[in-house]
């Protein structure tokens, strides 16, 4: 069924297993609002990908409603408006998210370098971290910085997991500077010859992506202490489950050509236990500073 016709809870269950699992720990109202935010972001993504009739055109019109401050009666935006107003979501952050999604529709989706990659990851995932802070009632600027990092970390994990799948859609998110500017078509070709120099170069790039993700996970997790305890636990679980995808990829020596990596229910339970055991970090000093070097490539973007 088209995601547009699913309830937020149904959309989360269908499309975001890790987040659906973690939502159980948020409490009823906050969990419902988090699901509503996820469902809206999922719907925007579907529009950008053309999975919904006239999706790209609708997305451009929704963007215009924010940038030109005029009313838009698109059903997705109308449904989202009460949640947006309740939590005072920053419109420039939503526009940045839409810009990231629309960039995936360009004729050639190829990241030039690390800066290009990180700015993209901010737009499609770091923005969601900021919006989630609003849902969780956290207004600390430092917390926002860490939330951006957690979103980026998850997106880098996504990219590492989906190298082949993305290439088959004509997209290369691995920086061209890492892979001699290989095209998506060349990546697909390399997947059929895992022992080739090209395949090994992609393999090392996946490893590099996951190493980069670790820096952002570390920063993201440091900021969880700014949340209330239920939100801390829930986001910590989501982050651990997502990070586990990268752990499993590394255990398989970054064999990117073998298909998508998933986490089992038992693994989710294990990650939940680990996250619970780390809740003692809430009692550590809050005087830690955000590592500004992580945002060196993000200058000019909202909340950076």
C-alpha cells in the first residue's frame, strides 16, 4: 500500500523497523508524535523518489509554501501541520530536508568529496535529528549539534549498507575522491567481480564510511544526556540498532556486493540491553563541548 494512505504507526512499522522498536520506550504521546514526524519525512522521501503520483512536483510546491510563505493545501502538509505548529518546527530545517531529497532526483547523483557527502547527510538526516529534538522537548543548542551528528552517523551507515542498491538506481554517495570518480554503472559492474581492483577500492571506501560514522555516533551519543530519561533510552536504542548494521558489515569484511545487511529481533533485544546498561552516562558532567571539527563542512546550514 502507498505510504500516503498509512497511519503514522503503520508507516513506521513498515518502513523503519529500528525506530519502530525504539519507539516502544518513548511513552504514548511522544511516541505518537515521533511516529508522525517519521511518517511525514517518509512521505517526502517517497514523493522525491516518484513513488507517489506527481510526487516530485508536489514536493517542489510544498517547498515553495515554506520559502514563499503561502498556503499549500497538499494533503500531506495539511495532515502534518498540527504537529508542526505544536512543536514549532523550524521551516528552514524542513526546507533543507526537502532540498536533500530533491537532490536525489538530479540526472547524476555523485558525491564529489567528503564535504559534499556530509552536507548531503546533514540535509536528509541531520535535519531529522533537529526536528526530533523538538518532538522530545529538547531546546539545548548543544543537544541540537549532537542530534545533527547522530542523524549523519545513521545516514553514513545507510550509505555503507546500500552501495550496490544505490548504484543500481544510478546513485553514488561514496565520494568520488575515494573511488577514482567511478560511476554508478562501474560500481554495478565491479560487484560482479569482487576480486577486482575496483571492487576492493569500494570495499575500503565502505570501511572508511563506517569509520567516519563512528565519529558521529560517538558525538551523537554524548548528547543524549540532554534528553529526558525515556527519550535518552529510546534514541540510544535506535542508535545502537542502527550502528549494529555497520558492525555486521565490518564483520563481513565490508563485502558490499553481497546484499543488504539487516538486524534480527534478537539483535535488537541485545542492543536494547546494551543501551539500558549505558544509562549511567546521564550522571556524567554536562560540561562536555561539541567537537566543532565535525561540522567544518556544514557551514551556512540551519542550526550549525
